[in-house]
């Protein structure tokens, strides 16, 4: 199971904080401060695109925070949920359910460097490419998508992009040239994309898709 939190450990929001040193007497209030939601969205994107079964421990989707035991898991914040984070989870679950490679596809690491990672899930001619920039700097990332059986020339379409301020599922296009695509990644960002399928019509008028 792909879990970010569980009953026996501190909740994930603690690990997405900008401040690590907290005095014990201030821990309850301090645990709610300095949480980087962009880092949380990065983690959720990996959770939903990595090999395995995504499992959301209650409250993660709503931004429940905490410190060490016995404050490691608080009650669900009914009426005070982080609605943007809830909606982000819904979108990522939708993508996971819709894209077959994310459920049963193979995994291929495509590129990696300090705080930057790109990997692919692929199966039966379908590919999903995931790019992460977990740094505090803008990054230009060149991804050898051909290694995931993406055609040497074509287009990729964006399914999800999350950055420091928010996220979007608005469609965008990235070109593939010589088996590579180049993307600009914001601070603490994640990008999920797949190849564009071009429709072709044969002599009998039957449509089929190809890259």
C-alpha cells in the first residue's frame, strides 16, 4: 500500500513543514504552522502514480496536522477541511482510475538529479510520465521519454501540474523531439503528462489512434 501516514507514525503534514525545530510546550500550535501544501501535493502525486495501491489515511486529504504521539493524529476537521487539498486528491484519484498504466503498468526511471526526478509508468502502448522538482529553484528538465516507448517525435499533453501556489488540470502541450521533451518546472512542482494520440482513418472510414 502507498501510504503517506498511518496510525503508528506522525502524520505526513509534519514532514511537509518549513520549520523542523519545535519546542515541546509549543508543539500543538506549531504543528499547524509552516506547512508547505505544494510539498504535500507532490507527495500525493507520487502516491497516486507509483507502483502499488494508493491508500489515504483519514485526514491526509483534508490537511490534518499533528506532532508526535499522542498528537500524531487528530480528529477529522469537519467543516474546516482544506478544500483545495481535498479537490486535489479527487483529481489525482480520477487520473489514477482513468489511466491504466498507473494501476498495472511497469515502472521506468527516466532521469534524476538533486531534488529532481522523472519516471514513467507504461503498459500496452500507453505511457504516463511524472516529473518532480522538490527544490526551491526553477528547473529546466530534459526527459528521455523514448525510454518509456514514447515515439521519437510527437506531443505530450498535460494531465496535472502542481506548483507553489496551486494546481491545474488545464490541458497543455509539450513537444517531443528526438525522443526527448523539455519542461520548465516551478519550485516544489510536479507534472503528469501522457502522449497525444492522433486519430487516423483507414480506407474503410474506421478510426484508430496512434502517437
